[in-house]
C-alpha cells in the first residue's frame, strides 16, 4: 500500500506540472468531497458536476496554494461547499451571496498544513465538541454551513425570531472557538 501524499506536496507537484499529481489529488479527495456534496445537494448528478468543476479550478490555481502555504485540502472543501451553496440558492430562487468564494481572499485565512494535520488527528474530539452544542444551535449552524442560508432565512425556516437565531449562532461560534483552542492545545483537554 502506497503512503498518502500530503495535499501540500501535491500542490507543489501540480504547480510544477507533474501529470500524476492531478490523479493522486483526485483519488485522495474525490470520495470525501463527493460525500459532502451529496449531503448538501442530495443530487448525485449535480454533486458530480460540481466535483469536476472544483478539480478543474483547483488544478489551475495550484500554484497559488503552494506559494501561500495554505492547505489545498481545505481549499478543495471550501470551494466545493461554496459551489454547492450557490447551486442550492439558485434552485430555491434565493439571492446569490455576493463574493461568496474568492480564492485570493480565501488564501489569506485558510489554515496552514500543520494546523489541518493537527485537527485531522483530533477529529473525535472535534465531533465531541460540536455534539456538546444544544440541538437548536447545531441545526442553525448546519443550515448556515451546509445549506448556505442567511440568518433571516434560518429564522424563517425554524420559526424563530431573527435576533434569537443571530444570538444562538454567535453563542455557538464562541463556544466552538473556545473549545477549539482546547482541542488544538492538548489531548488532555477537559472536553
């Protein structure tokens, strides 16, 4: 069995026009990306179409990822999610979210490879932290993250006042941010 090549090594190889790197990148990330797209869209044809689109775009921008030292894996997921949300919003006749995904802007705040590796090693703790959120806050975040709904749209869908949705999402993000520091800081965090 061949050892998994890091996304960052693949980004460097893609930037150097290594023809095998594209296939390795696809083999490594396509199954997870397709799963996320299917969860978001619920339509296999649409998910596969976006998956192909994402890989074509990222192959053209690999040099940017390698130059900035950003996680190519995270970039793939961010772009796939953004495309899925754009499609969902269009299908539901919801207005597009302006400037939703721009590679140049995203590169400034995408996590670095070491940060992603650290979080990958602690996925069980991350799940535990997310599951500690009250169900309503998890539902709000799910609608925002996977369905791309705005605060007002979430409020309408859940039958809650917009201010309560905003406060709930802010509380959830504060909790996650605080707990994420514990997850990334130590394995023995009291989570």
